[in-house]
C-alpha cells in the first residue's frame, strides 16, 4: 500500500529522505528546506499513522521501515530524527544497497535506559502511554515541551513543534502508543555495530531525552561513524540552530561525494 504522504522538492543531485519524530509530521522540516534545496532533492514523509498518512494504524518498527522504503528513491541519504532515527536505521540495516548514508538526529539505538545505558527511564515512557488515554492533548504537549527544554529559544521552539502538530489531524491514541512502544522496546545497538554505510550522528548537548553521555559510548562502539554535538541545542537542533544544522549536513554530504 503506497498511501504515505510524500512531498519532493529541491534541485540537488543527492536524494535526502527526512523522517520526523514521535507525534509530529513532515512539516517539522519546512524551516530548513530552503537552506537544503540547492544541495539535495528532499523527500518529506509523514510516517505511517502520523500527519497526512493516517490510513494505517499502529505499526512496529519493521513495518514502518517497509512502508517508507516502498515509496523511497532508489538511493538516498536517510535522515531520521528521534523515532525517525530508528526507522531510518532499520531501513539502512535491511536495505543497505538503497541507503547511501545514514544520518540520525537526537536519536539513540536504544532510547530506554537499562543498567548503565543512559536513556529515558522505562517508567517515564510507560507513564506517557498511560496518560495518553487520560489526557491525550496534554500528554502530547508535555512530550513536545521536553524536547526543547533548556535552550535559549525553548518557548518559541516548543510553540513551533506544537503548531506543527495542530496544523494537521492528530494521530490516534493507538498510533501514538505504538510509537512510544517502539521507543520503549527497540534496541539496535548490536545490529548497527555491523553497519558498513557512512553513518553521521547529530546530538544536542542539552537533550533531556537522548543524553549526551551516549555519544562517547557510541563513538567507541561504532568507530567508523561520525558524531557531532550542538553545544546549545536540545532534542530539536534543526529548529533551535537551523543554520549550524544545515552546515553539518551539507558538509557531511560533501565528504561523501569527495568534496
């Protein structure tokens, strides 16, 4: 079923598939498309069940990657933010011949804290799942506010994220719960250790959902990958620091192509 909302723009030879995070939609990238359009042919997607792709119910991580890949260009850089980073990672692992490079933004191979692994406490994610049934809109707002906490532009960034959600039909509780379940249970650490594609990881120093402590852990686990931490950003560096974000992405693409 090719029923995902999909929008293509830009004039660059390099294709770039951009996947949003939990609760949101492809409009979250609009603020940087103008900066990227000369360098990439950009593909904005609403993940299954989100935004304008509401024909499907809740899917697991494998099913999400399959649905996006079904409409994707033959070869592209796949960029995923937060939950979208897990979807992009799953696509790169399953279809490496279709993925030129993997870029994850404020994402983790395992979002849930476990032992000495830093992340979101599982009870916090479970709490959000419970609260969705009790107060749907308030729970989504709280999660969005967490993503910008601590930045100089936190209030306006949170408002932008909220407006991005409210501009389109809200996902169902089932879909939102399915996304939280992926964040709670997915663990791609071992599989990504075998990834042989160019891999660039972008983080926010102030991120409360993907702690910066995971960066050196993954640098050690995946020595072939690159990482960069935006010093004053939280969970949405492309919103709080759009120019610096685009410079990092364009620079990475240039290195891929020998520039």
